């Protein structure tokens, strides 16, 4: 059986970096190199300050970096020396041309495939790790087959990731499944067995599922596990946040919309599009609620936003609801003071300066201040908005915060993070608003925003007409 001794991962992002760090940590006899064209990102991986935050990741990297784990910009050498090449590059949603706003842009995948076939010799296993549309492996294989060379044998596998940001290291060390897809030929099965051998060094065989590449790619989108029956994770629960975020979910749903449209299934495409539309509605609805409660105007008012990442335990802000809530409040002229324990100031300003968020980047510098701690953000604020469920926000001194806010002091719990504290916060004096729950009993009256549709949570019954 072919044995994998050297691994190259193209892409040092949220998938490639943690995945290969854990492989190196669990398989000290395998030489792992993570490569990227972004030199500053590689330098960060080689420093004491990693480019991404994940609980436990720093300890994993430091345990094997420089021993069997390396980060480099020398892409060609790493590919040439590797037995297995992971493709973990970005697959953003297209912003132009056919499929704009829905289809995945595979230009980075194609560039990787062409570079691999150009510099490779001998036998190699090339494995999709990025989230890709169904049959992307077939496109990679066509590039390989059209650029054949003597003594070159490239086998294509699909090994999608099922990581959740914030628990990525735990998900990698104790996965509920590992899915590997490949050709049903003898060569394809040989490649599958070689990759299985790597994972079997720490993952039980019962949790490693093998299938064909088409099914593997589709399973990533629809989250099927090949019939594997597993108990639900105790960490997963339904919650009513102000919209979902992250790099994958929205992109995957839009990919399904495009796939259904291409297959002439307009009703199914419309169904999945509604998931995106409802998410946007939830974000706008929450922002409108803030504006309405603040006497129908936030112009010039200081509003403290606690949390900017799309979820706790990660510094990732991609498609974060905080970005869109900030946009709607900035559109109304609010002065935002933002605090997040892991998101850098430069990232916050960059996200809010994107053309689809703010037409005038100079206005962002006028309206947005990034605070160094939550108490500074809340100093003199009209309202406090919890946008990310960081555990540290449960431990804040809310009496101190209330004393230094303008009155009436509003607290918008966008994550239901402070559910257990709501009675105490009311006693302190906060006017509390949250999602999916009525908290404030003596609510200060306000006038609904003109033109903004409102949803009545507990509508009064219609008055009966008196019979004459």
C-alpha cells in the first residue's frame, strides 16, 4: 500500500492551517508543510501571534512547529516533495459574470491544479479540502488528464471539512466523521486507503466514511454522513441570534441556489434563497428595533457594540451580522463604539469600509471608534448592544456600566446571552430588549419608524363592535 510520509497544504487559512497543524500533532512521523502566497500570513504562522484565533490552536502549533510542521511561501518545492497535496484555498461567491452572487468562484482551485501538474512528478494524491461545488474534482481531473507527463500519476480525492469555528481543534482531534471520496477504480481505492491510513492513527475506523467523489462533494453541502448514525452533539442548540454569519453557510446555501437553478428546479432554488432573505430580514429587523426604541432616531447617538466576530471563540468576521447591524446604524448617523476581544481594529475598519457596506470610507472613520475594553465602549452611551456571545460579557460589572451610560440606558441582548441576568439588570435600571423574548415590562413608549414594517409579538385582540 502507498504510504504518505510528506504532506503539502496549499492555503494557510481557517481550514488549511488548523487541519494540518492537528495532523502534524497527531502524526509526528509525517512531515507537514503549509504554503501560501501571502507572505505576511506565513510570517504570522511562524510567530507568537497566529493569524487566526481558535481555542487550543496555539498550543498545537507550538508543540510541532519546526519539528514536523512548517509554514512556507516556497509552494513549488513543497508540492514537488509531497506525497499528498491538500487544496485548501478560498472559494468565494462570484461577484461578476454568470452566477454572480450565487455560484462559487473556482479560479483559485483551477490555479492550484495547474500549478500542481506543472511542478509534479511521480505518484501524488491531490485532495480537495476547500468547500467546492459538486463535480469540482472532475474539473481538476480534466486539467490533470490534459497535461499529462511521463512518470506522472495524480489521483484526485475529496475530503471535505466539517469544522465549526470556535471548536475547530476539538472537531479535528475528535471528529464525528471523516469523509473521503475517490474514484471507484483500483487506483482510486488505493489513494483512499492511503489517506484513511493517516486518519486512522487517531480516528476510530467506524467514523471514517469512504464513497465516490461526487457523493463526497454533495455531502458537504447537504451535511449527509453516508448513513452514519451519530448522537447529536451536546454543544449544538437552537438560538435566535440576529442572523447567522461565517464563511461557509451562506456561501453553501447560495451554491445550492445556483445548482438548483442550473438543474431547472426554480421552486427548490426559491426555497433556499428564502433562507438568505430571512437572514437579511432578521439583521435589518434587529437594527430597526434599536432605532425604534431610541425614540425613532440614533443620529449622533453613541451606541456600544459588544462583539464583532460572527460567533464566540473566533476572530473571523466574514459575513458577521455585526457588520450589517453596524451598516444600518451608520446609515442613520449613529456613532458606534465597538469592542471585540479577538478582532483587530484594522479588520473592523476594513469590514465596515467595503463598498457594499459603506459608500464613503471617510464616513466610517467619523462614525466608528474601536474601543480597547467594554467599559470604554459603554462610557456615555445611549445603548449597549450584545452582538457576539463571548462568555466574558456575562462577567461584566453592569452596575458600573449603567452608572456611566446616559439615561434611560438601553441594553439590546442580540444573542440571549444574558438571559439569567435580565431580572438583575432590570433592577439596576436597564431598559432591556432581546430577540424571541419579552423582557421589559415598563417599556418607554416610542413611535414606529415610518415605512418600516413592524411585527406585533403579542397583538391586542380586535375590539368587538357593539350590536345595535
